[in-house]
C-alpha cells in the first residue's frame, strides 16, 4: 500500500472508539492504509500496534500491526467513565489529524466518537460537536453533515439544536447553502455527475397547503424552484413521512432534511450498522462511524466495528477517487 494513510483519531478513550478502531484495522489491514492517533495505553491490551514517527511510515507496516502516532494523554482510561483530565488530549488529537490531512501526510480523516459534555466540562470545548470544530479548524465557510449508507444518504439542514429552535434557525440562505454543498459533495466526493436531491418539508405533510404550517408555501417551495432553475436537480418540499420508503429513495441520491432527527431516524432505522457520517464542505475528507461512545459496553469486547470499517473504506475510496 503506497497511498497516504487515513488518519484515525482516538475519540473518547473511555468509550468504544479504541476498540472499534483496533477491530477495523484487523479487518482492513491489507486493504486500507491507516494510522491511529492517540495514547497507546488506551488501546485494547491485545492490540498488535507499532508506534511510528511519521504518518508516511504507516502503509509499510499496516498489514502486520496497527500504526500509531503516539499522543500522550493526562491519564489512563477508565472504561465506561470519562476522565475530564483527558478532554484536552481528545481535542488536540482531532487538530493533529486535521493538520496531517491538510499537509498531505494523511489522505483523509476518520474520527472516533467523542463525548461532547466531557469535552465542555474538562476543556471548555466551545463547539456543539465534531462538525462545527472541523469547520473552525479548516476555516471552511460552512460544513454540512451527511449520513451515508448504500440504502440512503441524508443531510440535516439544522443539526445540534433544540427542536423549538429549528423554525427560527431555518432560513432561505441556510437551506440554499445546504443544498449547494450537498450537490457539490455528491459530485466531488461520491462521483455522481448529476446528483438528484430531494428536500423534505419542515411541517407535517409539508404544511398541507398552509393548514399545518406556512414555511413551505411562504418560501421553501419558491427557493427550491429557483435553485432548480439554476441547473441543480432538486425537488420538493416533500412530506417527510413518505420520503424514505424504497420507491421514494430510488428517485434521489440524497435527501436534504430540515432538522437532526428528521434525517437521522430514517437512516439509523434502515441501516444502523452501515451508516457513515461524512462532513461535506470541508477542504479535507472526513468520515466517522455513525454511533456514539457507548460507555455501557466499553471494555467488554462486544462493540460492533462495522460502522468504523465502513467509515474507513469510504474515506479511502473518496481519497483514491
């Protein structure tokens, strides 16, 4: 393997991130060059790893050991219980991974799950999640979160905010940007020359002519018509409750949704283990498994690595494309 490796951040060391990374390496070690960034003490004790000085050393040894760029943390991990003292290390590893990709030492970034409250409590982390932090690190005008699998691709226009804030946060500019970034990502990162995008309505039945909400009639439908006139294959607003059955999914390449759960519930129901988080709009490739830290099963050797495997495979495909 001669391609620059995919950089894997350790994520929350008290969760399942190190375990699924080690399992993913075991499954992909001859197929995807990778390098794990973190404290070797946090890896499962039976992990065959090798500390490297540079990311460029990783492909040569990936088939026999998990390459590790060592990053010293304040303490060992207590599996299942996050240590606030390690919060700064988690944050710094993400920044280090971004730097590796921006300088060309790594081909893409694959991030293990973080625990946002622990980072806020332990290191005054000022971001709602990975997406917003990566946006700041790369100086991207705006990043967009996509959840992708073979069954479905979804993009929430608003993300980590309370449901009561969605209607006032959702604006024409925000939706227009989300559709544009989605179309560009489908073309550039997924290789879809003429992507088809379906847009969900905000309200039940997409407002039902104003009987259940007015945003669709006031501006959403007109905005979609305007974007379509510019050459983007976008349709909607469609009632969200009929947008995700098999026949509907066959008519689009990605669905742009209005809020977090409207997007994530369908994909997690259809393809929970195979879903991958992809950040569009960044100047780097970034994927992540579509699950959390799973403190309840950390250290029990039962965590399913499938989503991490798919995230690494997708990152590598995007990079080699």
